[in-house]
C-alpha cells in the first residue's frame, strides 16, 4: 500500500478505533485496506523467514568448515606430538 492510500486508510482506522460509524463505501475501503496490509505483513514475514533460513544455512556451512579445520589442526598436533622426544613430551604433559 502506498503512503497516500495508507494515510487515507489510517484515518478510517482511527474512526473505527474510536467507535465511529463508517459509510458503506468507507467500510469497504477500510476492510479492503486492512486485508491489503495483512497480506503485506504475511509477505514480509515469509521474506524474513526465507532470509533467516538462508542465514542459518550459511552458518551451518561455516560451522562445517570450522569443524573440518579443527580436525585438521588436531591431526597436525597429534603428528607433531608423536615426533617429540620423551623429556619434552613429559615437560609438556603430552600423552598424560
């Protein structure tokens, strides 16, 4: 709904909220405007849900990449620790 139509609808809405009576044409305009606003709200909620799903998918992909990297680093640490001499391993507490 464009700004001009919204302002016209808002005036009708204020009258309804105050309990004023609307003419049949005003009632028709008011309810049509309300339906349009509700439809726009549902579309916005749908778009926000889509964006949230995309964001979640991106976070899950990043998490998978970080987990893969963590496993690589753990494997590298294990490989390096295996090359340490016993005194150094004991000093670092490796293998405890």
